[in-house]
């Protein structure tokens, strides 16, 4: 009898845990998705900006690693449910938006990562992803570049050590693989670092990464980037049409050129040509893969479900390229994507329905989650389109 009772108690506890860890978050998400898409224009901007500020104060939502699963209680107990490794570029994207709309909050968020006494990282993130957060910090007009130089140098040295060893910067532990994410995460930081502190090697590494991916990772006919390629065999790995991968390629090029373009017109001419040619080639072809709703799908070549993260990133890059070249078609495409973002924004200002964390080459999430990075890209796209 006692054994039976113990079994019943264990089952009851398991059910309660499942309800607590799965049903409750699902119910909360369902509640906030009610009346989704009602915000437009200035009302949308005010609500999404307030959300970014709130996150900077209370902490960014963590991104699930196993978002395709139900009954996640075991993964949560084992602390294997959230993908902490990608939180740095989530913070980077939000911080880039706060740099433009909320300087005090931007400074406060920065000091959650930077030691106020030494200017070094409070906790060094020894991953390629951290370069995007470093870029956001170094881009802040409210933080002294001299003050944060120790942290920026730690990140630059981590990246350039890889460059010295591999003549490139591998994203993963497999040094033979080159991921498109790296262009977006790393190149803007290295270029900004080079121009800020006078490090020629950082500029050389960034341009080398872009050239390498243009040569081996971009489809010769469709001009879209593959998720990854093997540098030894030159074999493409994953999709040439992964939505967020296209977003990383586009935003990496846009951010990189934006920084270069702030220099004297006679400076870094060769580097500007390399980056601008890739940016304009890609933005001229990506417009044809936009859906009628304005979204870009998880697989941009085929109807596969809209992805807010890809849509926000591509809206930002297209808005920048459109403004740069006075190309109305690119601007219209960016604006159409922005209008889609309105439709997937919760009434509390949270942009929803981003594709979940990618679990490996060819293993793409089917989940739709809140990705803080999407919030940042969407805000910056809106600001470009509504100056």
C-alpha cells in the first residue's frame, strides 16, 4: 500500500511539474497572442520600445533550446532547456536599438556586462556570438571607447587568434566549418574595432571573412548564402535558403558597410567596394522571395512558415540599402516586411513568431518563439523607414 501511495505521489508531482513547466507558459503565451497584430505605426513603436527598455531592466527572455518538445520538465531540471550560448547576440541586438532610443537604459544594460572599474567583461564570453554584443557596446555613443577597450580587446584577441590559426574564424568547434552567422556576428565588430583602435589585422580579418563566404558560401546563380560550408571539401552544408541565415548575411554586410561609410570617402575604398558589391547583389535578389504577406519564410525558396527574425533582419538591411542607394523598390520591400511585423506583435509590444534556435546543420526548429534579437532588429528597421 505504501509503495502504491508513493508511486501515486510521484505521478502527481510529475503531472504538477508538467503543468507548471509546460501548460502555464503555454497558457501565458496563448493569452498574450490574443488580439495580436493590433498595433500600428507610432503606437507599435512606443509599445515595442517600452518592451526593449523593460527587458534591459528586468532581464531579456531566455531562448529555449528544445522548443520543439513538450513535457520539458526533465530538460529544465537538468538546466538543458534554455540556450544560454546565444543570449549574448540577443542582448547585442536589443542594445543596438537602445543606443538609438534610450541612452540611459543602454548604459545600464552595458554595465550588466562590463566591469565599471576596469572596463573588462564581468564574465568573459569565449564564443564567437559575443562579438555582436561587443559591437553593440562599442557602437554606443554614450560609452567611452577608451573605458571599454579591455573588454573589446579580449573579444578581438579571441577572434584574431582563430584567424591566425585558421586564416578564418570558425563559428563552431569543428574548425573546418564556416557558418553564415559569423559574417553577421563578427564582421561589424572587427571593422568597428579596427577603426576605433587602429588595428589593421581586425579589418583584414573581417574583409577576408566576407570574401571567403562570397566565394564559397553564396550560390552562384541564386546569390543566396548557404547555412554553412566545409572549407576543406568546399561542400555546402544546410540550406541555401535558410531565412535567418539570409538575415545574418544581409545585416552583416549592411552593418559593415555602414561603419566603413562613416570614414573619409578616399579611405578603405577597396574594402567598401567588396562589402557594397555583396550587399547590393544580395538585396537586389532577395526581394523576389518575399511573400504576399510581407514576411520572409524559414525557407525563403518555398512556403515554409513565416519567420519574424528573418523578416525583421531583412527589413533592416533592405531599409538601409534602399536609403543608401535611393532605391524605392528596396525601401518598399522593407516597408512591406515591417507591416508584416506589425501583424505578429503582441498587444504588449513583444514581437512574436520567430523561428526557434537552430540545433545543428540541417536541424531547423519548427517552433515559433519570442526572440529578443528580433525586437532589436524590428525597432531599428522601423526607425530607418520612419526618420
